[in-house]
C-alpha cells in the first residue's frame, strides 16, 4: 500500500496505466468533457470542497477531473469494497484529488475511508448507495451545517434517502440523479444489462446460448440484463414481487416464476432487486449441480452468501472472483463474492453510458450551488430541461442530429381546441 495523509492506494507504480485508462474513458465521454470545458472557464465550484463516495473507476476519475476543473477540491473513496480500479486510484492520487481506495478493502478500511472523506468537511457530497450521507447524519452531524447538498447516484441510495426523509431525519437537500431519464433509463438499462453479463462471463467464461438465466427483479436493471441475456441466446425467466413489472416481463416475452420454482430450472441466477435474501438457502438446495450465482444489485445482501458459507460442506476459490461451494453434494459457483458483479469482476458500465450519468452528477452539483440556501432538506429531482440538455449533449457528442418541431407543430402540441 502507498499512504500519505492525502491518499491510501494500492500501488503508485500503476499511475501510467491509470492515466491511459482515464484517457480512454475521456475519449468516450464527450458530453461530460463539454461540461468540463465550460467549468474550466466559469469555475462554478471555486472555494468549494466536494466529497465523493463513488466506485473509483476510470469514468469516475473523469467526473472528479470535471469538478476540479470547475475549481473544487475533491476527495474520494469508493462505495463498495471490491469496485476500485487500483490503477485509476493511483493516477488520481498523483493529481490534485485526495483518494482513499483500493480493491479488496477490509470492512474497517471501508468505514475509515468514508470517515476520511467526511473529515475533509465537504460542502457537497456525491454518494452512490448513501453510505457517506448516512455517515454524516449518524456520526458527524456537526458537519451538516456547512453542507450545501448532496447527489445520489443509485436506486438503492435514493430508496434509503426517501426512507430518511420519511422519518424526518434527512437534514440536507439531495438530488436523486438516479431519477434522471438520462441516468436510470440508460445506465441501469444498457449499462447494467451489458456490464453484468460482462462480469459473469469474465468470472466463468460460460456459454450463455442455451442456458436458462433467471433474472430476479424487473426494474430498469433487470430489464437490461434480461434483454441482453435473451440476445445472447439464453432462455430468460424473470422473478418479481411487483405485479405491474411481472406483467411487463410477461408481455416482453419472458416466463415469470416464483424463485422457489425457478430455482430448480435455472443455470445462471442474477439478482437485481435492491432487496435482501432474494436467493436463499432453501432456493439453493433446489438448484442443479454447477449453477452460477451473481448479484448486480448495489449491496451484497441479495444472495444469502453467509448461509451458503455456513452450510456448504466445501468451499474453494476456483480463480479470482469465482468461488465454488458444495451444498448437499452439488456445486454452486458464486461470482465476485455476491458483490455487484459488474464492478467486482468487470470494469462497470462502459464509459459511453457513464457519460450521461455523470453529466447528471456534474450538473446536479452546479444546480445545488446555484440554488444554495433555496432548496429544503429532502430528495429533489433535477428540472426536466437539465435532463433534456444531457440527452442533447450526448447526441451532439455522438454526431447525431434530430428534428426540431416546426412552429406549427410547436403550436399543435400546446393546443387543446383542435381535435377530430
Ligand atoms: N457504476 C456502474 N458502472 C460504473 C462505472 N464504470 N463507474 C462508476 N460507477 C459505476
């Protein structure tokens, strides 16, 4: 490990590799780079400190650089013990970013690093899963007076924040960046769809064609995973608790089953529900020999890994990020320790999709700063115009042109008199 008061990273000799990966991400994140160029000129975050708990990936590095270009001092840790890209963390440490993160963090280091970010006394917090905002509210309340607001990246974090708001304990305004169309309808769908399968394939190298893939949860992430598994020739079964989503999955052509029944049929099980113990021991006891389990939900609670560890008669590591457990004489393979497989085993979502997600973060920070003191504590969403702007920036970056309404069309859209 390489440690100073400004960083704790695995290996500084990885700096050049980190820089080259960040450059690769930059080339695919044109929309965010456009915002970075504007921030460089306007310096909207001069004299502000921004604390982030986000997966420390090459794409997150581009976001961090966008915020420093805008004049902010940035401190970052990860939001998952297995998701840090060590080369990227090393590269950030060599820039003006304070960074505490390494892949494979102990639970103690994970907590200490969140505390380190809080110690920088951030004016703005950017969270992915709500652990940093939770820390500030439960352990460092005195710091909240100087916090202008926060931004939350993911569904699980937004759910936690809404629960905090419901209990009347959320003391800062937080933008649910996840709720942008340009976030959850792109990142959760195309991003999770591709990167989850990428993680499972890197861990196992199984052939998906001809397999039965059970997708637990049919939110935007589950929809994306099901679509891509289907596209690679798997038969997809969906499990759901929400009646409407189950109906959608049925109309999309998938078989819906309760997990208890799907358990004995599936070859690959992927959890993306945001809830705990979706795959339990009683399900695992019904599974076929050689099944693969993977989770792509934010926290490692969806598969009962603890129960599996306790009850298995044998456990060994097949190779990094793939473990085998023997339960009732049958083998169960677990990817990435049941942590989010796309980041623990692969590289997370591709840069193109993170471009729009992180335009959302960058513009949400700007929105918080512009509206300093005006937003009440609670969960907020960005105005639709900002979401639309992000879509336009991304289309522009991709060289795609779209039609504009004629004045006649513009008028028709806002007219109620003209009917049949
Ligand atoms: N979440 C999912 N993929 C990610 C990535 N590449 N970078 C940061 N956060 C992510």
